[in-house]
C-alpha cells in the first residue's frame, strides 16, 4: 500500500470567530433587512478602529446608503480600514472552509 493511500482524509471546517483573521467581512443589509442597517453602521463605526473591514454592497445606491449610515453613526466611511467591494446579490453559504489542522 502506498503512503498516500494510508493517510486519513483531511477534515474541513469553518473557522471560529475568535481565530486570527485578516479582516472582518460585512455584507451590508439589503432593503428588506433595513431594520438592521443602524446596528451594522454602529458596528462598523466601532470595529473599523481596530480591524480591517471589508463591506460588500450590491448596488451603488446600497453603497451610498451604507456610507450615509456609517457617517450618521459617527465614523468616516473613507476610514483607512474600510474597503468597499461590489458584489452580486447575496449567497449566505459559508465562504471560508479550511483544512482542520487537528486531523491526523
């Protein structure tokens, strides 16, 4: 039997929120989720002070609404830790799955 055939399969997992990360990814709420927009703006205003923040938006008007909301929460939407990223309409499946380092 070859060495590769003897290895156990690699398990995959979604990393926990407390694990080291390069950035926080936030998908700005769409109009049908508008009740959450003030909370997202406040969260962005606080967290962008400490973390790289990538904000996904699905339209120019959505980006402009997010910028105004973040400004209204007391933050600068042009803060150096905020990056604006255009994306198609949402898919809420996990986006980051890594090999489990604990598998043998």
